[in-house]
């Protein structure tokens, strides 16, 4: 039986980007109710805390608890930043929300900011999300026009503004403090924590950064109550989760799945199993930064934070990448290494240099030119990177690649020994040319001479 959307039903309602359609389905009712019935910010936080909602951006931090960290004894403005950077390979669920149900996100943001008394919100868009940004801008204009955003909202005396901000398209700007730096017009580089943004974030003011999916769940939790949200999942992983599923499956797409649901059942009934009647080899379950799972681990686990961790990986952002038995995992490792090397912001030496080393070493394996003892060299580099960096991007190259090498050692050993892939029977890259020892001296660099820059004005059009 096909799983129906519950919290994110709005995604499947045709025309739901329009305010009228959203209102016809109960849209902005929770926002109106809070203001009309004078539900206090503390009460809103309590409801969200009780629901057990955890951040859907990857870390799974309890949302209500995070809001409660915002200091109230300050004259500074408090900000809500909605994280719509979504650049993790395999993750494409926030995009569904912003393109198909933007008003539910906006209503969630209004409620969240009210809960910690934030006066201004921004939605930070990944630069490439032009379509989603335009849809959100149109939705925001409608919400302003209807009086849900602005000064003295619906006569309540509460003021709140929501603006959008477009990034330039960098994975690292999804990390909350890099996002804040980017919003301030600085390079998108993560900051050392503490201080955490809830205390000192955007322009050194208290700031909550929340994922799109997290905020979009809030109106439905308010509407139906925390117990309703608790009916799904486990004690620690409550509610439902959006999963973006891609790779070698019959039915790729975005699915809403109750927490704790059987992974095997989901895989077979919803995703239609592995495509082309092939066998399953590996799955990266939570976005490309999470460890790969063997079919045994994958089928034994349930779809919640704890069960996936018990079976050797992480739920992360819920970006599932499925690989069939014809996938060369050395090639997968190279593609991952290239991505993380390219996206490293360069602040920490272990990440800046280490990601490049890992990438070059794996490329050498793919040329059939692996250096001696190459696996130990790689594991040493992993040890130097892991846990030794400002943000978890360094760990993100280590976790998936190390898991591939640990769980499928024969594929790496074969490539290293035979100089070609166990799966494709070929080396993926041409061999590097052997350079003569004295190649630098043989071909001296040709420094330009002064006359190379000299312009003979007597020969120009204006010389007369
Ligand atoms: C390298 C890196 C990239 C990240 N990218 C995103 C992202 O694209 N979207 C997101 O919501 N969180 C991302 N995060 C997590 C954020 O730092 C932060 O935990 C999250 O936005 C908090 O929202 P939540 O509590 O609602 O999950 C990323 C973290 C790291 C380390
Ligand atoms: S770990 Fe990498 S991406 Fe994160 S701050 Fe350090 S260099 Fe930048």
C-alpha cells in the first residue's frame, strides 16, 4: 500500500502555492489562533517540546529545546534563519516543500519566531534554487498582503518581517554558522562554537537556524497536538520524516514515512526494490556524508535515528542513495572525495589538505598507480581529519569512504592489486605520464620580457 503524506500533505495539493488554496485547507489558522487566543510563546515552545520534534537538517537536535535557549533578557533583535541551502548529495526534500507548499513553511516560521520572540526572519536559499525562491517570494507577497506578516499582525500588536536571501551556491553555507557569515556578506566559513547561534549568531544577536522541513512541520503539530505527532515513531524519534530516495531503485522520489517504519517494507513496497531486477549492494541512507550500509544492515533497521545508528549509519537528512551490484565502490569513493574536497572552505588544515589527499590517492588507485601500503595511508589521513576540524565537513568525507573500505575491502584490494575495477574490469583513469627526473630544468619557464608589455604608441590609431 502506498504511504500517504500526513504532515506534508500540502505538497500533493494542486495549486497549494497559492494563498487561497492553502487557506481552503486550513492554512494560517494556527497562526491566527495563536494571536487571537493570545497563546503565550512559552506555551508554543512547550507544545513543540512535547511533540518530540527534532531538527531535520541532519543533526536531529530537539527543536523546542533549541528555541528555549534564546535569551529573553536582551535588547538585541532576535532572528530566525530558515536553512534552505540543501546541497548534500542525495538530499532533495526541502526543495519539494518550497516549490509546492511554501505557505506552510512561512506559517511555521511565523509561529517559530513568535515562540522565541524573534522580530525578523530570513529564508536562506541555495543560489541554484531560483524556481523555489521565486515561488517563495510570490507566497511571501501574498502573506504580507493578507496581513499575516508585517506590522501589528491581524491587530495583535505583534510585528514580524520575513525576507529571503540568496546564497551563491556553496555546500558549506548549509552549516549554520557559515550560513550566518554568508548572510552578513562574509565568506561562507563556519565559526567555532560556542558561542552557539541561539546566544550569539546573526550580527552577534540571538539567532535560531532551522531546517525547512523542521519549520514546515510546526503548524500541523500546533493544529493536532503533540500526542497526535507522538503516535508515530519511537520514544526518541517521533512523528514522520521526509525521505528523498534516489539511485538504482524503481521509484525514486520524496516520501513521507512514519518514524520507526520497517526499512525493508518501505524499500520493497514504496521504492519498488532495486531497478532492472538487479541485487542490492550498498545504501547511503542519510545523505552523502553518512556511512554506507550493507544490505543486511539496511534491511534489518527501522527508519528512525536510533535504529539506523544501531545498524551502522545515520539518519542525517534522509537522503537515501541506493547502489546496485554493478556499482564500483572505488568509483563511488572517488566521486564523494571529489565533492568534499571541492566544498571544503579551507579554514582547517586537516580538512583543506586532507580532503585533497584522499581524492588524489583514490584517483591514483583508479589509474592502477596506487602507492605502496595505500590503504594504511588512507586510514592514517582519515584519523588526522576526523574530529580535528571546526565543522563536521571534515568528518563527512571520512565516514562514507571509510565505511566503503571497511565493509567492501575486497573491491579496494582488487583495484589496488590488479590496477582495474573488480566490477567494470577497467581502470577508470589513464595512467599518469612518467616525468623525467630533470623535467623542470629541461623546460625552463619562459619569463616574459619587458618588451612583451611595451606598446608602440606611434603605431596606434590616436598617435596623430
Ligand atoms: C557541512 C554542513 C552542511 C549542512 N547543510 C545543511 C543544509 O543544507 N540544510 C540544513 O537544514 N542543515 C544543514 N546542516 C546542518 C545545520 O548546520 C544545522 O544543524 C541545521 O540547519 C539546524 O536546523 P534543524 O535543527 O532544524 O535541523 C549542515 C551542516 C553541515 C556541517
Ligand atoms: S572542516 Fe572543512 S569546511 Fe569545516 S571549517 Fe574546517 S575547512 Fe572549513
